[in-house]
C-alpha cells in the first residue's frame, strides 16, 4: 500500500486513540472529587486537601468573612446549614449618623439572629443597593457619599451570592434587608430561585425583619417614647440599633459633649439607659425575625406579603 494511502489511516487511528485517552481522563476526573481546597493544591500542602483536619478550634463568630474555609466546612458539617444574606446601603442619614447606617444595624442584628437560631451563619452584608438614579441624580444620590446600583445589578449580585452559597451546602438561604428599596428585589430573587430549584435549598425573603413600626410599638412599652419628629432621616430606634455595633457610628461622644444627644425628643445622654434600650431593640428584632425565618423555612420559601401597617 502506498504511503499516501497509509497516512489517512494513521491519522484516523491516532485521533481515535486520542479520543479514547481523553474520554478515560474525563471519566477518571469525574470519578475523583476535587480534593484541592484553600486556594492551593492538595499535593503541595496537606492543609490544601478537602479532608484536612482543622488545626485550630472553631472561632466564636457567625460571620463567614471572619472564618477560614475549614471553619465554614466544619460548621456546615456540624449542622449550621442556614445562612443569612443581609443587604444594607450607603445613603445620607442626617447630621449624626454615618452613611453606612443600615450596614451597622445589620452587623448587630444578623449576629443576634444567627445566634438565636443556633444553626445559622451570616454572609457579608451587601452594602451596595439601589439608592436612586445615578445620572441625572435622584433620590439619595443627590447627597454626597451615596453609592447606588441599578435594580438589575442588585438582583444579579443577590442571585450570584445565593447561588454561591447553594454550592457550598447551605440548605436554607435567608434574605433580609434593612432598607425599604431592597425589599422588592430580594423578594423577586427569592421567588425566582425557589421556582428554579423547587425549594432545595429554601431561598426566602423575610419581609417581617423590616417592620420598624412594630419595633417602635414594642419600645414604647419599654419607656422609649418619641416626641415631635426632628424631620431628619433618623429616629431613636435606628440610632440605638447602630449604637450596639459602634457608638461612633452615631457620633455619640461628640453629641453628648456638644449637648446634641437628643433625637425626636428622646435624650440619649444617659449612656447606661441608652445601651439598655439598644440591647432591647436588637433582642426584639432578632426574636421577631427568627420566628419569621422558621415560618418561611416551613413554607419552603417566602411567605405572602404581610399587610401594610
């Protein structure tokens, strides 16, 4: 047989052998779970292996960003399969409160909610949310320091965050937002992913968390009674809720010194009393939210919209 006739057969045989080899390699790869973790190769360091024991005791935190990958792996394996995704914002809040108001509130509240649930962790707070049209400026965007994102961007980020958490074995993914403009987007994302994944994992938007009127009613029974509104994007409940996370976020010391530690007729000058109110607010909001989360999990998704108060 001429060499010109042999060449096509040779190429065909080599192609077949290559396909068989690639197929075998793919089957072997699929049969072997990925053992590389921690950002490195298992073969390079034993701590990079999926089943490497954690060399340190578990940390006293519920925040994913304060945990190592081993801490998260072990927490999920131990039953902490509920994760709370919080959304805050960057917006103006009068002369006393910092632009990250909602993020400070969530720092205190998510921690309390997760610990009260007992089987939950907190994802990092999503700080960038719709705050108004960027150009030309509208809503909160008219004030310096505000950062806004488009509604589509917000929903896309939330979707990717939830999808990431699903991939790591969380069976209940809860969305809570501390700003009014976050609620509809969270509900839409939760509803769409519930339809897509058929409730496995549970993805639920918890509207009940954002019931500030109910919190205000509760605090009246604790002696926190507001007078005439100061007309600011601020009130005693939000200020005290922030104080738990960081008193400097409400400029507490500076306001006391300048005789400005009053909001809506409520004096916060007595720090012991103010801190007691603040703890009560966080505890009440945590309890109220835990109850709603448990109901949403039992419902396998977001509960119907609550009646407007």
